[in-house]
C-alpha cells in the first residue's frame, strides 16, 4: 500500500472589492486552463486518475495564489 500524499483544499479567489465583479469570469477561465492542461497530461503522459486529480488541484491552487498575490497590491486599501 502506498502512502497517500495529502492535497490541499481548493483555494478561492480573494480579490479586493475593486475587482470582486471579475471573480466569476476569472474563476471560469482558470477552470478551463486547469482542465485543458490536466486533460493533456492524462492523454499524453498517461498519468493515473489520481495523479490527474492532484495535478488539477495543484494547478488550481497555484494559479489562484498567483492571481491573488498579483492583484492584492492594487487594492484601494493599499494605496
């Protein structure tokens, strides 16, 4: 039996109020990007379903973190 690698729960976009109306469209776009990349990895690299799910989760969390980190400094609260 192989040990399971814990995966972090999916993160959410945490946009400042000035950008809240963009959370839906950005979230939708990120879902598409994650889905396409995971599907391609599954097809071309023949990764297992578990690996594909881990990849999806990791991609989602890292992309959300990147968006959150880059947009946070542009909040009116920080100016």
